[in-house]
C-alpha cells in the first residue's frame, strides 16, 4: 500500500500542484487510514479494502469525537485517492461510492470589526524601526488585499508595480492574479523597502539573513497584534482575509469582484461571506425593531 500512497502524493505535488500543507494533510489522513486497516482488519493489500472497512474507520473517528468537518476532509482524501487508483488501474472497484459524508453545520467566517481594524492600523504603535514598519505593512497588506499567507511570504519585490499600484501573486495551483493597492499602501511599501537596503531584496518580506519570512513567524506577528484589538479566539492571517472580504461586501463590493480578488475557483466559496452580512442585518433588526 505504501507504493500506491507515495505515487498518489507525488501526483498531488507535481501534477495537481497542491500546496505542501494540503499534501501533508492528505498524507496524514492516509497514514491514519492504513494504521486502522492494519490494526482492525490486518489488511495489507489495497485490493482487500471494501466499503465496510471504510465505514468502520469513519465510525471510529466519530466515536473519538472527531468533528464532522474533519471527518469529511478525510473522506475527501479517500475519494481523491481512489479516483487516482482507478485511473492507474491499481484497483478495479471504488468503495467510496457507497460512503455518505456526515452532515456539517455551516460555520461563518470569523472577522474583525471595522472599528477594531481602524484602531489597529491608525492607533497602535508598531515602532519606527525596520521591523516595526514591516510588521505594520504585513497587517495592512492582509487587510487591504485579502492576500493569502503563502502568497504574502512568496511575494517578490520585482512583482510590485508602483506605477499601476498593483502586484502579481502566485495563488493556489500556480494560478497568477493581480491585486490592486491604494496610494497609502504604496507609500507604506516604499517606506519599508527604503529601510531594508542591506537585504538582497528578492522577496518583499525578508529576514535579516536575507531569507524570506516563514509562515509561523508571520502567523505569530498577526496573532500578537490582533490580540491588542479583539478577543475572538482565532487571530490568524486568514481571519484578516475574511475581514477584507466581509468589509468589502458590507460596503457594496460586487461578489464576483471579491471572488477574483480572493482567487477563489468558484463563486460558492465566496458566497459564504454573504451569510455574515445577513447575520449582521438580523442582529440590527433584532435590536432595533419593537418586536425584535
């Protein structure tokens, strides 16, 4: 089974061009599945796996109080895996055809309120040294453009077009897109670049050793600064991406435009932000209406 697993992960990496995080998740799911099969059924050959064994694994996950959302992700892993195995004629039957995913409740994207974002950007003291200027610019870029964490750390300085006020990013599955920025952000970027003159200047955000910033550092910076203005549990770069989309929608931006800016493959992924707007209207109605 290990050979099939390795071939599948290589397919995800080199043909599907999925991110390292996604591939790691697929790998972990398959390892857990294989371990269950070996322990429970002593199955070592992939052709011996049937829908009963898969269902047993799902039941065990649910018994362990794994959330339906996480269980569904693992089911998606297996569905993708078996499509690959069928194409490669490694198996003749697909046990996933008889598997029904558990229902999940819709989870609204978490975002920061507009007033709190204004306090963070306008009133918090980031410092005037190169690190402080960099940290504030990171927050501003996430909020102003909806850029992903992986896109931000891989953003090359050469891809920043100051004349057109836009930069080019490489999104999921190597899809390029253009993100615009305003004059205020342009001045912030220029200010930061002018202060990091001793660095190689390949990537926009670099460490003192010249290497690009790593994800955990950016995550930690964002978490620390968001802690100054909000008490929500999640304080991540992705929350700033949610905040960008929600605030854009609340201020009348077209949903299709937000889809393009976020780099979503289809509109359904963007429509989740409309639920935040609806919930906001419900709360306003409840508080303001005499019969609310």
